[in-house]
């Protein structure tokens, strides 16, 4: 019997062997065991892959997230805090142009923003500077280790307009009717419960608020990121419009990512 598993390295075909099969196919069994061990090492987040993406946690936080029920998209495993250095790599400036991305959001001083899946805070600090002391940023993540890295960064940068939020896989734990903008940078594709999260985010936006996703362009094979960590515009639109949002605009000014701007559907 054969099956496919998703892990940090690639889509690895693993043959599941019955005891009788092991007896008749010993040389092949050795090869397959090596493949399986490599696959498990990747799934355990041991292999940070510089050219194709960061280490990921084994099968999400609470289990293999599977596929999206509306689009059939394979949901990515959650990026591990063990790979947090990858989020702060210097090349990110030229690959992602974060200042241009934040400028494209058109945030006013005093705005209230959520950075959901904030990681080590690469975007949080840029958002905090942008909204200024009269504004607020809620930086939320499911991994306490990421929030701890973020806390250290905020202290280093002396920013006091950021609140840290420990999210759960099925609840971002953001307050209702609070946000002018909710941002997810390289996060949506790894939400294990995307439909549930979107329903909560809808309730957390102020009237007139926006939900913005930055996602690596799946349409572009030259973007060197594993396919399950990319999104196409069509996939994002299908999934978010099924949950009460409508696509307002796609900004294509970044080198590798879409800026997908959604609003609550009327
Ligand atoms: C690829 S990292 C991106 C981090 C950050 N946005 C950045 O661009 O540097 C994805 C982050 O999303 C977080 N995450 C995944 N699922 C989440 C969920 N359901 N709620 C909150 N955070 C989540 C992960 O823990 C991880 O820190």
C-alpha cells in the first residue's frame, strides 16, 4: 500500500509495508526506511531549507490539518519557532520589500491593527511605528516561543503600543469590532482551521475595516517557496468569499507576494 505524506521537505511517497512485504523485499525496505527517516526529520522541523522555506512543526500544532473543504488546497504545516531566524534573514528586505508592503496598506496614525501570526515580529514593529503612539497593534500567535521572541524585540526597540495575544488554533482571541485592519503575512495558508478563524476575524473588524493577506504567488513558479506555502489569487478569493469577505483589490507591487485586500461582503 502506498500513501503520500506532507512534511517539511517535500511531498514524499512512503510505502507502508506489511510484515510479509518486509520479508520478501529487504533491499527495497532499506531504501524506504531511509526515505521515511528523512521525511520524519523534516516533519520534526529539523531541516530548515534555505531555498525552499523554513522548518515546520510536525503536522501542524494539533494534527495534520489536511485540505481546505471549499478549494481542496493542501493546508501547510505551521512554521516552527525553531526556524524564526529565517523570518529575520537580511535578504527579506529585497525579497519582500516590507516597508513598501506596509506603505501599501495606507494606515493612518492612530489606527488599530492586528498582526495575526506575528511570528518574531518582523512586521509588528513596522506596523507599530506606522500607527504611532496614538495607535495600537495587537500581535497574535499560537506559538508562545514566537511571542517571547517578539517581547524581546519590542523591548529592544522601545515600542510600547503593542499588545501580545496568545491565539489558539481555532480562535485568534482578538476583541470584537476593534480593528481598522487585520494583517496576516505568510500565515493564512497555514491556518489549520481557516473557516473558523475567518468567522472570528469578521467579528473583530470595525465597520469599514479590512483584512489583508500577504501570500507568496502560487501562480509564479519562479518564487522559490514550497507550493503549499503559496496561495493563488483564485484560491484566496474562493476561500474568503465563501466566509463572508469580498476581494476589494490585489496589489502586485511586491517582488514575490500578492497583497490581497478583503472587506466584509455587504
Ligand atoms: C511563516 S510565519 C510568519 C510570521 C510573520 N507574519 C512574518 O511574516 O515574519 C507564520 C506564523 O503564523 C503563526 N500561526 C499559524 N497558525 C496560526 C493561528 N491559527 N493563529 C495564530 N498564529 C498562527 C505561526 O505560529 C507562525 O509564527
